[in-house]
């Protein structure tokens, strides 16, 4: 209701300006006890049927904030109060970088979609890490790591290793991002030979931390199959599927997210689940606007889900609405716990 009044005003602003405005509210609310507690009273959903432990991390519910929304970790104090079960901050690169020239974020309201070509604008690992309190955190905090635009592809591993080092002891898990379309060449790191070398170096340097890999929705079954094999070989703990798609014919250049991505992302989740025999935890992301969208991802094989574009269109009550809807889905399907539904229609 509240967001229905605020959204027309926000949508009059340029999309990136609106995002900055929303984040500055989040940042202020994170520091205000009364606002935080009010949000928590409205939106926190606590129910044992939604809680899971995956790769030794406890998730109070399966709905997370996707990478890119809070690139710099300014809202880590507020996301739990909005009902999220975890958050992925970043993408963070070793040093601060400005990203691409604006305008670089566009709304497609008729399609409930966004196009972005942000290019990893962020404050750099040191400044972002300083905003992340030491564990234990209210909800798990994942850090999405990327490479600096100017780092040659053959040295990309060094950038991920720097990220791991700077956030050592601060993050509950890490996501190795090799799938953003807006850093030239980055997605080539998804090719089997390059990925093998990259994951080998990263795992050797960080043998014990939970590491996930974030993949693009534009991969063939064969490529997904190679990825599953490498994830297993290098003992990664999970896969985030998916990033934005570049297979679209919209006027703006960049990655497409939101409703048009939904089915493609769900199909990737399903394929990854099948290819791994359900043995690798999957975070399903792409086009989730309501509980039924999240339920589809879970039934296809996702243990957790994330939202970005849905939050822009639906507002701050989205995580709570999804969690409540998931509880209804569990009851309707006769499930006693969310984990029983994971992959039930894969
Ligand atoms: C403006 C914008 C910026 C994004 N930045 C990042 C990023 O820095 N790193 C990343 O891994 N994904 C990034 N993403 C991708 C999202 O995390 C997510 O994978 C994608 O948008 C699909 O989910 P959605 O349909 O719920 O938005 C970004 C998406 C948008 C719309």
C-alpha cells in the first residue's frame, strides 16, 4: 500500500537516481532503531519450516537480496528487518571503480523488467568490508566478488583472491561472479578450461570458506554440464543461477532482468539440479515478483532464491510477501518443510 503511493514518484526519477534515493533511505533506516523495529514488526517472518542449513550456514528463510542492489553494503543493518533471509552484497572489486557512463540503468515498466550496463561501480573491497560487521550476523551476508575492469583476463584470479582476503572473517559465504555482461570478457571465464584454472587457484587459496559460482542464463546444456563438473571437482558449495541475459532485442544495450528472464532462469535451475543429481545447493534468481515465482524456482531445484527487479516493482514488503506465500504453498502441497519441495518438479 505504502509503496503503491511512493512508486509513481520514484518512477518519475531517472532509474539510477531513484535507486540511489531508495538506498539512502535504507541507509538511514538501518541506523534508526524505531524505523528498524517497525519494519521488523511488519515484515520479519520467523517460521522453522522455512529455515535451512546449507554449507554450514544457517538461513532463517530462503529469500535473499540479489547482488547489485546493495553493491557497497550500506544497508546490511536493515535487510533483516525487511524480512530477507540473507543478502549478497557487491559485486565488489579490489579497488573502487566508477562503472560505465550514465545513463546505464533503464526501466521497461510494460514488461516489468530492467536493463542495466552498470559495469561494477563500487567503493572497492576495503571500504565495503569496513561496513560489514564481524559475524555473527542477523542474517548471512554473502559477498559477490568480481574483477577490476582494467585487470587482464589472465590475471582475473588475483582480483578474486584479493576480495577473499579483504573480506576474510567478515563474510558468511562468497559468490564468484563470472557472469556479468558489463565487464568486457568476464563471461569468458565460464569456459571450461578458464574456469578450471580460476576455481583451482581460488579453492587452493581458500580451502574452507563457502564459495558459490554465479552463472549466466545464456549457457548451453553442455556448458552447464561442464560447470557442474568443475563445481564438484573444486568442491564449490553452490551455484547462483542466474545473472541477467544479453540475449534480447531491446533498444538499450545491457543485461535484461525481471519478468522476461524468469522462465529462462528457472530452466537453468532445473538443468543444474538435474545435472548435479540435486547434490549442489542452487540459489535461483531471475524474474521473481511473488511467492508463486519463488515456488517455481524451488520446485525446479533451488534451495534459496533472490530478488532484485521484483523489489524495484513491488517494494520493501516483497520478501515478507514471498515468505508468507511460500508457507501457504507448503501447506497446500502437504509439505512439512521447504527442503522437501526443493527439486520436486525438476
Ligand atoms: C541494476 C542491476 C545491477 C546488477 N548488478 C549486479 C552485480 O553487481 N553483480 C551481480 O552478480 N549481479 C548483478 N545484477 C544481477 C542480479 O543480481 C540478478 O542476477 C538479475 O537481475 C536477475 O534477477 P532479477 O530478475 O530478480 O532482477 C544486477 C542487476 C541489476 C538490475
